[in-house]
């Protein structure tokens, strides 16, 4: 159909990222990163601040065009998509990649239910024959809308927001907003869900609930999840596969157990012992400097 | 500033008054006002035979300064929780002013002049404003006196209260709407009613104003699609109005097409203009978008002004045909072979028939706009517009095409402006670029902002306030823009979202169909 779409190959991973590089002028935000993410698995992407995790998400979901690299998505039914060639808004629509945002981006003045209905825009647009059938109120559109409401209700039940369906999204508590954003992304019926720090700002009980929700999505809906997270409890508990980025490069890739014991990861997170690298006179100056600074 | 600190900490009531600071503040205010007044009030040039003469109004400057000083004092005292002295001084002042004003109004000229000489300003309207403001202060003081100790409402509380009010108003609006509609339908027929003291007199002037108001209501509803729903600030909306008007005028005068055939064409032309504007501004938002649309509006006007061979330039287009009632013209004597409205229905000719017909035409067009908006809000496009207003990036992440969504908003909004424009052309019979200046865009936008973004009934109220009232009070013409500006400032302070900006969700979660009634359980995500 279009250049970005190829027939699916069997046994190919859900997402195959090859040699992804993203440069902003002279800054290399992502440097030759390759990895795979499977469906029915939670793949976590971790790394210190500024490691390029969100940039990676922005490349995947079409907000940035990668400088170099190939992002191949094997849709189980619709075939293979090369995400780097697709226009941004087509990625969630055609290829089934949904995402949430680090700073929550809900439609604040719209109700919770409306947020979930807007997520089903393209389906409803077709049912309303690009508004014309909807305008005169054909039953086809009414049925499609009822279906959309039922899907929304399913997700509302799941994230526990049914009672607040008619609230303005902006009035929800923080944790509810996070879950609503996930529900909204799921309403697009994705095959790959990208979550950008879903546990940020949640209390332990809420983040426990989030773990349950994410594993439920993985197990019952059989889709792949890509997760950026700083909360190591969440990451270690639910991920099947972890990728570690540092300064835009991939420094580790494997199961939680492997990554936890990888010296490169420990170095990136905890830093190296620096004293031994310093010449003795510099170290002495530094020590003197701290004394003076203390005055 | 100690005074300001007190306010911010909210313990103002119990504190002793810091008299020097208060006087300093009041003096400073008076000084600033004095400085402004010397420049703006003290001197004016007057036309006398043989040239201009400078007239001085130092009395007014003094009055302004004194009033500013005491007004500020009243503000400070109210702020410090001492309403009693304010009430005790302001109320007598206000009452005296009122009595004097009424006296000056109704007594014989001799007495009136004698009383008028004691009023602080030469101009009646300024005196009235001062009086009304004084009553406002007195009312506030009385209110504060009755509610001593009650903590001041925070801005957020007030916002919420206003929103609740708007919600209640809109709920009643569902009942008021049909009533208003019935009034709108019935009232022109009163022109035929015999003159009785019980019914308001409907004459040609009233109908003309009603037509004007209805035109602006329609424009407001049309712009509401672009600004209120899609959140695209459009300062050049009048351009589409102009495109519609010129489309009809040119088609009708060159090709002799009737109004009803031209109307869809005019809408289509305006919608195309909307798309032409839409494309270059797809990436812009907020202020930048406003600037470009402003420029677009001016471009259209300048093109109309200078493309003489096509648009007849500043001379405008005259002799635009009037609409007919299914082919029946509203004229006294029809040419050979053409039937007129009155002869077909066997009535005697009355020039007001045409005006009433025009009124119904614009009423129907406006209602069409309204129904369309109400309907499309509940359709995917309408929801996508609103989502786009809330967050464009989130829209893209959900697979909504921002380009098409924006373009539909621009073109549909423009289409309704085009309809209104061709109505304008047929009503006036003459159009020129002068009718499509920036101030028109500003007024339409003001109607939308004042009414509350996205509020349909708010637009009606705002159009009546901004268009209808000034037309009725033509005598106060020179204060019209002043009141306009003051109203805008006050609304921006009290209700930045507009008078009736309360948004009802377009869809509510229906009751669960029978069967499993497992309610979505709590925060844990219910995942078993």
C-alpha cells in the first residue's frame, strides 16, 4: 500500500530497532542503538537523566524523524511497518503504537469518558462517514459510538475510574490521571504501548496498582509494552527485558538479573571512583579548596 | 509596602491603621491621576471664529484629583476591614450626586443650570459614572459590614462559584432557549398587531436592530467553532464575511443568479478561503496564529480595495438584488411577467414585509449555525477539535491528523461567515471594503470571548449586549467604546473564561446494561 508497509515475517520480534541515531545539530542524543522488543513482554528502558530515553520514544512514535536507523514494527495482523518513514499521526493509527507522556497530557477540559472516546477517533470517523452520516444521525454511527463507549467502559472499570467518568480530566487526582492516560492509549487498540515514566509521582500503593495493571495488559491483551521508568522497584518487578542507555548509547541489554549485575550499569548509575584518576597535587588543591569554601 | 503585606497575609482586620503609609498611597494615586489629567483633561482646543482657542478645565482636573484621592482612601479602608467610615462618607456623597443629577435632568433649565454648576464635571455622563461607582463602593462597604469576619473568598472559590452559576444558567438555558426562540419567531409579527399599551411597539428600526444582532449572533456562533471549539485564535474572521459578501454580490450582479443559488456558492468560496488561510498557519499557535490571521484579514480588505477591475475598489458594489420569497419579489410594482409577494398572497403592499422576511432569513441561517455546532460537538470531528484545543501533541499520539482537523475547523467556521456575508450583501444592497475592517473582527471576537468560549447562549447574550444595546443607545455613541473596553477589562479580571463558560460533556457514561454489575473497583486497577 505505501512504502512503509511490508508483509509480516514470521518469528520476527514485535519491534526491531536497528542502528538508531538521533542528532540535534552537534548533539548526539541517541548513538547507534539497536534492540528488539517482543510482544507479550514488558521491555524496560532505563538510564540516568539525559540518556536519551524519551528521545527514543519520540522517534518511535513519530515526533522526531531519526537521523539514521530503522524502526521495524511487525504488526500481528496488518503487516510490517517501517516507523521512521511514516507520518507522525499515522503511527498510532495504522501501526498501532500508542504512548503516554512523562508530563501527563490529558485533554483537561474534557470529561474522562470523552478522553477515551477521542482516542477512538479514527474508528468513529469512518463510522460517521467523515461526519456526513453522523450529522444526519444514521444508526451506523450511533452503533459505533455505543461500541466505543463500551470499550471505554471496559478500560474505566479496569483502571477504577467508572465512578468518575463524567469528571473533567483536569480535576482528577494525579494517580488517576496517570491511569487514565494509560487507558486512553489502550483505547486506540495498540500492539505496542510505550509508557514514559508511568510511576513518576505515584505513592507505593498506587505504583503497586500500576504494576498489576501493566502485567494485566501484558498477559490478557498480549501486546508488547515499552517502559521508561526510574523507579527500580517497578522495573525489576515487572520487566521481562531491560535495556540500559547512557549518554545515548546502549550499555546493557538482558534480563533483569543480568542487568542488575552488569558492571557497566553500576558504573553508569553510581559513577566510578574518581580519586584514583586525579593527580595527587590536584587532589590536594581540591581538599584545600573545600576548606576555604567552608569559611 | 506594609499595606500590601497585610493583604497577602490576610490578617488585615485587627491591625491598627498605618496612617502615613495610607496617606502616602492615596497621595501617590492622586499625583498620578493629576499628572494624567493635566495632560488629558486640562486643555482642549475649541473652534471659534478665526481659529482655534485653548479652553482650560482646571476645575475638572481638581475634581478628578480629589476623587482619586478619596476613592483610593475608600479602597484602602475597605481592604483594611474598616467599611464603616467608607459607608458613612461615600453613601451621602452618592445620594447627593444622584439627587443633583436628577434635579439637573428634570428641573426647568434655569434651576438645572444652577444645580449643574455644583456638579464636579461638566459632562453629565461622567457625573453619572462617578455616582454609580460611588454607589458601588457604598454597596461593597455595606456588604463588608454585614459579613464581618467572613473570610474573603479566594480567587479559586470565586471561579468555582461562577462556574456553578454558569452551569446552573446553562441548565435553565435549556428551558430559556425555546422561550427565547419563540420570542424571536413571534416578535416581528407584532409589527402587524394593532397598537396597544400592552405590547411593545415593533417598528422598522427595531427590526433592523434585530437583524443586525442576529447577524452578529450568527457570526459569533461561526467564530465559536474556530476559537471556542478548536482553540484557534482568529483575528481575521471578517475576511471570510467579506469573501461571502463579495461572492454573492459579484455572482448576482454579473450572472443574475438568485440569492438562494448564490448562498451555497458564497459558503464554498469562504470555506476555500478558510483552507487557503489554514495551510500556512498549521504550525502556528496562540499569539503567532492571531498575528497571521490578523494579517490575512487585512490582506483580503486591501485586495478588495485595490483590485478595481474585479471588485470595483473603494466604490463598492451597488444594486445587489434582494432575496425573493420562492421567486416572489418584495416590490410595489413588479415588471411585466413577475409576480410580487403581496399580489400573490392578496395583501396590500407594505415595505415592512421585506424587512420581516430578511429577519426570518437571518434567523434561520443563525439557527442552522447553532444546530450544526451543537450536533458536530457530539461527532468525532467536534471532539477532535476540542481535543486539539486541549493538547495537540496528545492528539497526534492518538492518531488524529492535526492538519485535517485544523483545516476543517477553519473552513467550516469560514463557511458560516460566508453565509452571513452574503446575507449582509443582500440586506444592504451595497457593499464596499469599508464594511470589513478589523474592528468587525474584533467585535465578533469580543462577542465570543465575552459570552464564554464555546458557550452558545453566551454568544447570544454578548451579541445583544455589545450590538443591540449600543444601537438602542445611539445617543451615547461616544461612550460606547469606553464601556466596551471597561466591560472587557472587568470580565478579564472576574471571569477570564467568559461570562458563561461552562462546558457540558458531549457524552455521559450510560447506566450499565443489566447483568454483571461489578463496579470498577478501587485504585489498585482491578486487575485480578
